[in-house]
């Protein structure tokens, strides 16, 4: 699990990232990124009710969170990042989610060089 200070939890933080940030997407996820002015990046995860009931939404968040946890060391510092699940993620294997997150991190410039 990501450390507490590396997670976005407040609704105001999510709103700020949506309002001030840029977005990128692929068929599984949407990524929003905004600078946060700190020495580390923070990540938030959002899964809509359209994806499914609570059990399905929570499982989806855990799957995305685990991929980000494994990639956290490769992420650049100083960003707030929100990942939003799309409907296609329900049928995706772990490897596909990993490739999707990596693809969005590259597009958004979140990966270290």
C-alpha cells in the first residue's frame, strides 16, 4: 500500500486536479495530472458506480492501486495524479492494467527518465 502522505483522499484535492490538471486516456483508464508543489507525488483512484456495485468497484480500485504501488519508485516527484477506471477494466487481466498505467504515465510525463 502507498504511504498515507502519498495518497489523495480529500474531495477538494480531487476537484483541484480535475480543474487545474491535464488529462490523458486509453481504453481502460483516464489519468489526470496536476503539479502539487511537494517533493513527492500523490495518487488518487476513482471508480464510478457505472462500473458496478461496491464489491466490484473496491476490487477494481485495489487492482489499480497495486499496479501504481509497484511503479511508484519510477514516478516523477511533484504531481497529484488521479486515475479513473473505465468500463473495459472489468475484463482486463493484471498485465493489461499494468500496460495501461505505464502507457498513461509515459504520455503524461509522470515516469522518471
